[in-house]
């Protein structure tokens, strides 16, 4: 069973570098713990506020904020080297 693709993941005519960026983000998201992955997807793909995420998931707002903060930190750590390498090659 494959993971669902985020909206706009493989848009026709997308710039190759944009497609690569989406693939990198998708793979980095998949490596996050499930709770962090869920809240980040709800925040970015569903455009929900942290308060709305708390209501929908039943998690305390502070927990949602912690998941977002830790998830973004992990994404930054995971994507940093790839993005720096891509910029240096350009």
C-alpha cells in the first residue's frame, strides 16, 4: 500500500527543479514520526492553523505546536544538505 501523494505532487509541465524539490520534501516527510508528519501535512497541505489541527486531532494545542516545531527542525536537518548541494551545482 503506497503513501498518498500531496496535492500538486506531479503537476504536468512543472519545472524539473520544482519536481525534485517536491520529491525531496515528500521523502523527508515520510521519514518523520507519524504525529509530526500528520500535523505538518494538515498545516501545509490542508492549510489549517495549529488551533484547527488541535481540534481535528483531539491533541492539546501545545502538543500540536511541539510536533510542528520538531517536525520542521527535522525537515530542515534532512533537507539542508540536499538543497545546499543542488544550489552549489547550479
